[in-house]
């Protein structure tokens, strides 16, 4: 299992991670991501895509 981690100083609240992975990423009232839960096997490919697409490289997939 893996989890998503946010590098808060790098994040600029663009919300692309939520658009690509709404199953795990919600946005707070300012547009910053709130990551919930483990990345299940069926979501690993989508999680990797969200990590690659982050314009600020503020999202990481880490092993648990």
C-alpha cells in the first residue's frame, strides 16, 4: 500500500490533483489538497499520473 504526501511549501493550490484523483483528494476552502486514505491497487496508476502532472511537483507517492 502507498499514500500520497503533499509538499505544502511547494503546493500552490491549483487543484489538478483533485481533478485527476477525486477518489482520494478533496480540496479545502482555499483550494489546497486534503488527501484521505490509502492508495489502493486499483488507484495506483491514477495516483502516479497525478504525481507526474502536478505543476509544482508538490505531490509524492510514498510506500507505507
